[in-house]
C-alpha cells in the first residue's frame, strides 16, 4: 500500500452523502489551496485528489503528509463543529 503497513482499515468516506448530511456546500472547506504548509481557503482545488498536493511522505517542514492532512482536516472539522467521529475506530471500521 502507498501509505505503508496500515494498522487499521481505510476510513469509509462517501463524499456526497457526507456533505449532504453535514450541510457542506462550499468545496473549499475541504478542497483548499495553499503552499509552504499554509492553507489558502480562497483558492479551491475542487476535483484535485488530496494526494496530488499531500504526498505520502513529506520531509519535515515541507508541508503536510497525506495521512496527517486527512486527520487534521476531518478530525479538526469534527471537533470544531462538535459533531462527527473523532476516535480512530469510528472511521476506520473492520
């Protein structure tokens, strides 16, 4: 696997179902632009896979690797909104 040996199964994420339930209509909420490790919420990357910008392994100080990008984006939003799963087993189900 591109991410190395996984200790849990991949998270199940049904994009349209999630966004409908969460009431998300602004794609840039997740599909942000940016460079140098800084998010730019005014630049949409809608339609671009996360892995195009977030590499599997990123040298220290050179951006956010793919696993951390997913975790920061998803868990960070869930915590900020006070709803949605935040524990590993809630998304990474066997």
